[in-house]
């Protein structure tokens, strides 16, 4: 996060378009990691209420924002077919990067 703030506060030495591009890349990476962590939480049996509370939103909002993507990740990676959590998460990482 401090790197992102450094990009924003360095006014004259950084091309703003290059900085925006870097920020977009980091936001995509953060979003991918967020989905993976939510998928892992769901694999561990965590509720949407718990996930929402950590994210500062209602369980309904968390479900609406992430359920479709997380369910798709879990379905594609065997999250509900007996794979170990580590194996499912490795497959999920590969799916998110694809």
C-alpha cells in the first residue's frame, strides 16, 4: 500500500498514465487475491455473515458481490469434489490468472 501511495504522491517524477496503469495492475491483483481468500474461507465453512463482517458489508452484499465468482472458482477447481484445500486453492490461483 505504501508503494501505491508513493506513486500517487510523487507528482513530477512519474508519468500519471504509467502510474494509473500500475495502479490498475495492483487493483486486479488485489481483486484476484480477495476472491481466492473468500473461496478459501468458504471451503473452510465460513459463512457469508463472517465474510461480510470482515469486509465491512452485510452478508447479503458479500454474497451478491462474490457468490457467483467464488462458486465458479470452487466448481472449476474441485472445491466441492473432495480435493484437499491446498490443491483446490492452487487450481483456483491458476484459474484466476487465466
